[in-house]
């Protein structure tokens, strides 16, 4: 490809990254500085505090976003994919020889995924609310319309999820470019009126602010952290755009625009401390307020879309990695495999977001709930990347440990500053995380107990094959779904027991999800002939992929095992699970696992097997 072609491709990717990746962090100027000074223990809006807060905010962005995420964490791509579950899969592979370390890492990853769901609920509520609240600046009597308009915008956002983001996504980039240019222009105009605000770039001001009064500065960190919400999205969306476009977009465009706007708000406060009521909107001249409200609303919708799409991806990955039961996952684009729609996740998020809007009423009230999920996930990412540095990249301890320790101290300090806000709203993301963690771990534990019991009860495949040499055969092919380490499938044994026949050809089919996001077509299939016209077929998928058995079986024909779908029957087992007196989990968790199992999507539907080719065999299993 020519240099001009490469430049055009890079420009397109950068534009796409600006439209999707930076939406969350790009809308933080709507509320971050305001909430820092308007917290439960408000800071006096005086020069020392203004410059100190700006300095802490700037260096936090530089250390936690620019250094940690953009330069370090984004190096840890799992076959090009990012995000906490992709990182978890990567670290799990590095620690597979240490069961205790693997358990610790897996638990951290599940906690991070659980916290992400809380973040996914709060982001649309606080972002859209903060944008629509600009109407109060236009005219105070518009305050009564803020909640209804917010609910309408959020409802439309979630309603259109089922249509996919491919069409809407085309407009994301240009809108966010206009948004960031507006941030830069508004901030630059204010800085020109009070250029002394730029002295806050000196870290000495941050040091003075943090050490002048430890309690006051500690409490202020709970608001300052709002400036780095969305940092995790830079990593999570890396697979869509690649490292270079995100890094280029961040350093050349997004970072300068954010810094200019934050410092512009600070310059405004130096001259007009009363503007702390809403420093973002008060940067704009009165004639630009209504267009700015509309632009901000569009930007917050885009920021929300990025988080919702991320929640879909986490749900999809959780199903594939065995943390959640099978559920409907709809591909919304025939061209981009990452564009999916998960109905259950979508409407669960919607109900939670609407609840937050009505329960908290304003972005200021929601701010207390926001930081815990963000800082908790960031802290876990720091720990996981530490394992990658040492075990994966081979960094010497003297180099890796001080860096990770420094970043972790910053992360945990921000987390501590937010954890004290539990009574003011921090209970919500912690509650969501606790429920999510319980569901994820219960399903994983229950499935493991179930698979162990199935394996214990099953007959070795070799014994079954040699013992059925004289069994009558009927025409056609039978496909039995079976676990990787399972013996003879119960559906096969039940078929033999009741019908006393075998099909002419029998295939034991295993779906294996690998610790990588995607599997190439060449590595999709593994066929082994077992004798007596039995075959073992393994289909390999990445945790970002959805298995499609009919499509995969077409590949078998190219490897000498052709399938005629009209002459093939698929046998699946539906277990009637009973919780025994000596179960490996608590009674209440057992009941939860049973409820999840009953609501799990049918295996045939999930694997896209034609319904008229499926025979389901029931079996009772006590765990």
C-alpha cells in the first residue's frame, strides 16, 4: 500500500477512535471540576485551591492515562484485543503452573468485570444528566424539564441498540471532533483572559495542595478522579482501532483539548468564583449555550454508547469463558464481528440507568457513586499488568516493582477517597459489583461441579466403542455434544439404552474456547478417527467469537469428513440438576445456580443448530 493509502487508513482509524474510544473521558469536563469544588465538604474557590486542583488533575491524567494506559497497558494486547477480561486471559496463561496465583488472578478479573457493570450503569446516567443540565444555565425555569428529557434521550439510546451501531457510528467521529474542538476553543478563550492559570502545569502546585491540608486534599481526590473516567475504555476498545491510532488521537488531539478546557474552567473561576455553579457551560457566550447543550447531549450519548457496547462485549466474553450461562447474542453487522447486541444486558442496564436518574435526580448526586467502580477497575488493571511485565515481558523486578507500586499507590489512594462516599451513593456500584460477582462465581463453580459429576458417571469412550461393535446401525450421522475431558456423552448412552441402535456414523463434538480473542480458520478444526465409525471433532473458538456449528462442520468436508445436514441428527443433553446434601457449594448458591441453569439459552439455539435436527435427552445429575 502506498504512503498516501497508509495515511488515509490511519486517519480513518484515528477519526473512528476519537468517535468511540474517547467519548467517556471526553465528556468528563462537563462535571469533573464542578464536583471537585461542590462535594460534601466543598473547597473554597480561591486561587491556591484552583491552581492546586488543576495541577493534581493534570498530573493524574498524565500518569494514569498517558503513561499507564496509553504507553504501558496498551502494550499488553491479547492477539490485538484489550479489556480487563482479555488481560485476565493473558495473565491466566502466564500463571497456569501456579494454581493459587491463577485463582487469585481469576478472582481479581471477575471483580473487575463486576465493577465494570456498575460503571456501565452510571456512565449514561451521569453523562446525559450533566449535558441536559445545561438547560438550567440557559434559563432556570428549564430545570423541570431536565429529568424528562434525560429519560427520553436514554430510552431512545437503549431502544436503538438492537439496530446496531454501524450506521450511527459513522457520525460519531465528526461529532466528537467538533466536541473536542469546542472544548479547546472555549478553554483557550478563557485562558487568554487569565494566562496565570497555566502556572498550574508546575507539579509544585499539586504538591502544595496535597500537603497543605491532608484531609481536605484527600476528600478533593474524590472529585478529581472524575477527570480520568473512561481510561479503561482506551484499553478495552483497542481491538477495534489498534494501538497507534488511539495513541496518535490521544496525544495530538484529545489530551490538548481536555487540558485546555480544564485550565479554561480554572481561568474562569480565578476571575468569577461564582461560576463554580457550572463552569463548563459558563465558559460559553450566551448565544452559544443552546447549541452547546445539544452538542454536549450528542457527545454524552456517544460516550454512553461506548460503555454499553463494552458491556455487551464483557457479557459475550463472560459467556465464552464460562462465567455466565448461555444467552442470546445477536450479531448486528455482517462485516464487523465485534458489533453485537445482547438483549438481556441491554435492558438490565436500561432499567438500572433509569432508576439512577430518578433516584439521584442530578449529576452532582451521582458523582459520589461514580468513582468507586472506575478506581476499583483501574487498581485491578495495575496488578494484572504487573504480572504481564514480570512474567510476560521479562522486566527485571528492580524496574517493574517500583513503577507498579507507584501506579498502584495512586490508584488505591483515589479508590480510598471514593470508598468513603458509600453512604452518598457509592453503595450502588458496590452493590451491583457484589451481585455480579456472586452470579459470575456461582455459575463458574456450579458448572465445574456439574462437569466433574458428569465425568465421574460417564463411561470411557474407548470402552463404549469396543462394546458396541455388534450394535445395529441406522442410516445417517449422529453428532453428540461433549465436554473436552468428558467420557461417553450421556445422550449417546441414553440413545443406546432406549433405542438399542447406533447411527451409521457417530461424531463426538467438543467446543473449546481458547485464551485468545479469535481463532483463525486454519486452526478451527481438529478431527480424530476413533474406530468403529466414531470420530472425535474439536472446534476451537476465541473468547470474542460466537460458535456456529453448522458453519464449522462445512470445514469438515474439506478435511475428509463431509456432512449432509439433511441426514445429520444432533443429540444434546439437558441435565435435571439436583443439589445434594454434600454439595460443593452453599445451599443458597446452589439454588441460584439452578435458577441460572433453568434460564440458560438452549445449547442448540446458542450454537445455531437447526431446530428440526435436534434431539434432546434428559438426565438427572446430583451435585
